[in-house]
C-alpha cells in the first residue's frame, strides 16, 4: 500500500509539532511520500515563515533593511533543527537565498524557500530522500501548470524511490524560474504526487479533524463529516467552506484516489474521507451547510417572457458586458431574478439596469441588496422526502424570511437566499433541524 501524506504549516510550526508528524509517518509503513508546507504560526501572535520571506525579499529587492528578518527566519529553522537533534546545517542554503534575494529572483522564489528548507529538515529527520519540487513539477513559460510533463517526470523519478520528501507549493518554469501555486498550494502538490505514484490514499494532515458540517464560528462544536463525495465537496467549497485547496481535488479525482483529511494533533480521529462515489449511507440527511454574504438580486418582470426566445441570453449578455458573473438565476413564467456579488455590481448598477431596459424592455425591474446565500448539500436528500419542507419549517420557526430558493436537478443541493442579517440564524436553524434533532 502506498500513501502520500501532506502536512500543513501549523503541523510543522515547531520541533514539538515535527515530532508529532514523525510519529504519524513512522506509525504506518505505507506513508512513503511526504509533502511538507513551510512552518506556520506557533501561536496567535506569531508569524508564518512564508510571510517573513515575503517581507525579507521585498526589503532586499528594494535596497532596504532586511538582515533582521533574515536572522528571524534562520532562528525559526535552527530552533526546529536543535529541537529535533539532527545533524543539518542550512548556512549554505541561506547564503544562496540571500544572494538570490539581492539579485531579485522574484517573490515566487522567496515564498517557495519556506517549503524548500522545511523539506530538507523533514528529509533529514525521517531519513528519506529529498527531491526538490523544482526538478519534478513544471509550469509553462506563461506560468500555467504543465500537468502532463509533471506527471511523466514525477512518475519516472519516483518509480524506484522507496521513500521521499517533496516540498509543497512550488515548481519551476522551463527556464528554471521558480513558480508557486496560489496560497495553500501544498495541497495541490500532494495531489499531484499521489496521482504520479498511483497512491492508494492521499492523507492531508492539518489542524482540524476533517470537514465540519457547518462553520464553527457560527455553530459551536459542529459534527465532523465522515464521508463526502467530490461533488458535495465542490458545492460546499464554492459556497465558502474551506479546508482543502479547491484545485487539489482534480488530479486525484481523475485517478479515483480517495483523500483523507486528518488532524495532526488528534491522530486517532478518523477525519473526513473524500471519495468519487460511495455506497455508505450518510449519517444525516444533509452532508453540510455553507454560505456567503454580500449578494444582491435584480428581479425582472415581463408578461409572456417565457414565449420570448432568447430573453435570458439577452439579459445575461448585459451582465457579461460589464464583467459581472451571476451566481443563481431562479425564474417563473413572467419573472426572472439574477443574483450577483454586490461588490462587483455596485459600480455598474445603473449601466446594467439601463442595458436590461434596452435589451428586453421589462414591465418592471427591482433590486434588493444585502442578501446572503446558504447552500444545504447532501447526497442523502435525494432519497429523503420532505427535505425542503423541513428547511422552510425550521427557518419559519426562527423567523427567517426566505427571499429565494433554487434546487439543482441533481437534488444534491438546495440554495436559499436570506437577508445578510438573518444569515447566521438561518444556518443555526438548518443545523438544528437536520443534525441536532437527528443525533
């Protein structure tokens, strides 16, 4: 059995955390390929090494003071190395990094050094082979990830390697220039490595015990989702739920490799298993609740709208003209409502309204602002009668007025529109009716 294990910044913030990680990796022989992030915060007042590297690079590149920050970064790594009692000297690496900072090697190069150095520490600590991600993960000249070349090179490189550490977050362009993924990109590296070695499992270790049914800032101690499908995850992630980098899903999904989200500080917790499909019956009717504030709606009414061919296209072309994407578009026989991000819409609202009047000549047009969208997601909803009824009943009981409802044809999710002020109360009401009462 082969597993790829990725550890986030909080899991590698100190020597104490490193030791926990070492125990986890050594606890199973199948954990053969390790993808580390840069050291994260040790406490609320601490700074992430990646942020320090950005500060240091900006100072060096602008000809300003940077030495103190560089020393601070060195101290972080020395503290980890001393705490692990390993024989590793990074002085030469820091000389090279300083030279490249002064040569203005780029902010991507600067940011990547956190993972690079942590990878070296991890490899020395575990006794694994260190493989620089710049040698096996590739981007084209425009900075786009080259999946085909990466998979070929990485597969060949790892074919005869028993155990290795590959730093997360970065790779290199054809000319050798370092290029990073977006923040949180170590998740993507782990997924790429898992695909290349045809792993049986991709374990993503972080500081939470998996995906939670709802936002813990709104619901106190929400339940953990045991098993979630990629489709459910996409729906929840789109509406703001985040534990895993969204792009990390695609490489392993194509290969049918499951992802297990685990907690470094609670390694006995099963975490959340992310799969393509499953026969496992969900514990609750719903899998998760997520949402976002800050939407507005544009309600268009016109008699016989449904008989007018191209009506919807003409309306959406007006939004497209001003670079505004729509979120949802519930409609009736003579009505059509478009939900958009309020921040994107406000600067162009009068131009869009005028454009809609010119394009379709509506009988009536009305806008409403300060709205929130709540997504209730779950594969169990399809086989359960009365799900929407229970949602409305719970919201009515909590005196939350529903502004919109939109259910996808897959019956995987129901989107509810409410006022921003009712957002938290709506999530509490839905959680209570589907989770608290079903426990």
